[in-house]
């Protein structure tokens, strides 16, 4: 029916908008626009994009983007890893847990943009993390994880490429705060420590 068709079209628009928002955190906005234009012309849906880029050396999409933007191998690899991460997360079934279940926060409290207190490696607790970074930063982290259905494993995966390709979580929060590179590096270090400590606590509880 016309109504159903309009709904499907609207849903696709919403999904593409989210994909482009993610890409815009890492690349110039014309990259997302060109990807959408090309895949629309070639009639690729999201699964079709994943299928095409499965082998990045034999991908019509990768060849087009490389030619269009005159990318070198480093830029191509960065785009490949980024778009794959975005779409794989999109296709993954709904996460059963989020950091919201692990962090008790009040997003109405103040924002601390310039933290100075160091957290001990692999010993960070949720209260420590929240105290250092402030409730509003933790609230932004929590909201992003809810919106993207990230659990701790998904956060860990996102941070794995931080040094090489940045992190969508970090770019999301940095875009709303007056952070420099040192702030971002410190935040990633603490968040990794928090996740590692959570994993150690889980292993201990299981072994006991």
C-alpha cells in the first residue's frame, strides 16, 4: 500500500541519516553523501553494502570511493573499517545490556570538562569514573550507548580503533565538550580501565 511504502521510505531515511551522522564524526560530510548517492544509484541496501565490502580489494564501493576522493591505502582502510563497524553494529541483534544498568547517574548535575584526577589502571570503579568525569559526561556516554544499543563489549570494540581511526563514542562526546586531544586520550584510558575492571570483577564472581 502507499502508506506502507511511505513508512518504509521514512524508515530508510532515518537509517541513512544515522549512518551518515556516524561517518561525519570521522570524515567530512561529503563522504557520507557520496556513499549514499552511489549506493542508491547502484541499488545497494545496507546488507548489500556489507556484502560488497566483505573483500575490500574486490569491492565496487571501495573502488568508487577511492577514485572519487583520490584516497591512498591508509584512507581506504580507514573508511573500510569505519563503515563496516557502523553497519555490523546496525545489523547486530539488540544488545541485552547497556552501561545504563551499570552506572547510576543523574544527567541533570553539572558538567566537568577538564578532569585532572588520575584513575588507577585496571582499578577504576563506576563511582570513581563518574566522580572524575562528572555526571553530565557520564550521562552523554550513557545516552549514546542506549541509542546505539552498546553494552560494555561494544564499547570496548569501539575503543579498539581509537588511536588509529578515532572512536565514534569519543567523537560524539568531544563534539559537545571543550576537549583537547589530551582530554580525549585521558577519557579513553579511563573508560578502558573501567571496562577492564568490570571484566575482572565478573571473572572473580564466576570463579567464586
